[in-house]
C-alpha cells in the first residue's frame, strides 16, 4: 500500500514538473488566484492614479474614441464604446437575438485574446475550433469575462477591453500574460444553457 501511494505521489510530481513552451490547447482565461480572498470574491480596485487620470485626459485631447458610461440595464448601440463602473470597456460589434447570458447559466464563447499594448495574440478558441464553456458569474474565469459576457445574446459579437485589475492583475499568467497587462478579447456568444 505504501509503495502504491509513493508511486502516485511521484507520478504527480513528475507531471507537475513537466514543462512545455506551447500554450495548452484548452487554455482559457481562468479566474486569478487571490491569496487573501476566496476565488468568488474579486479583489478591490485601486484608486485611479494621477498618471492614469493624465493619460485619460491626454487621450481625450488627442481625439481618442469617445466612450459612454452605462449602468446595469442600459442598452448599448452597435459600434459604441461602453465603459462600465468597474473600468471594463466593450464594443458590441454585432447584436445577437438568441438567449441571453445571465449569471448561473452555462455559456459557450468563441474568443481571440490579445495583449492591449502589443496586439500580440496569446490564445484563440477559433484556432482549436471549440468554444470555451463556463458557468457565468461563478468565478470560473477572470472578472472581466464574468462582467463582459453578461447580457450578451446568442449570436452577439462583443469586443472586451479588460483592465489588468479585472484580468490577471500584478501576477499576470506567466508565460502567456505579463504582470499588469490590459487585455482585449474578441468574443462571440455561441450558446447559453
């Protein structure tokens, strides 16, 4: 019995230590781990710094895209950039007309994820031909996904611009996502169950 237990532990250690340079084929944006809070509770957002305020003012002066702040329940138009209270931005690229993604429902989403700063693609369900599925609002994915997918209807395509605090924060998700990286996801809601 002791020999069997030792072999099982050894196999687990070897499997955990194996390294590959490739992104796993089923990689998706899992919820970030928090050392102090349970996974279902998002960490509090830091206050906006003077640098962020200055950058926002500078972007506005340079004629950057205008954004609209919305509250829950507001209707957004196609092509309009919406900024939520949390700092998440999204653009509805194509409205859907199917079932709505609501917390507690299992959703199926195709996506392509890129780093906002460089535009470098780090993952795409389209490359695999299989959408990711998760229970919306259950903390199974990054907070920016739980918030950004909510309210979509089947067939809708939405671009999510996720600040680091709603993504992987200061830890990042090495080697794929660096620390403090803002993310962009092109998403399409495929199904709701």
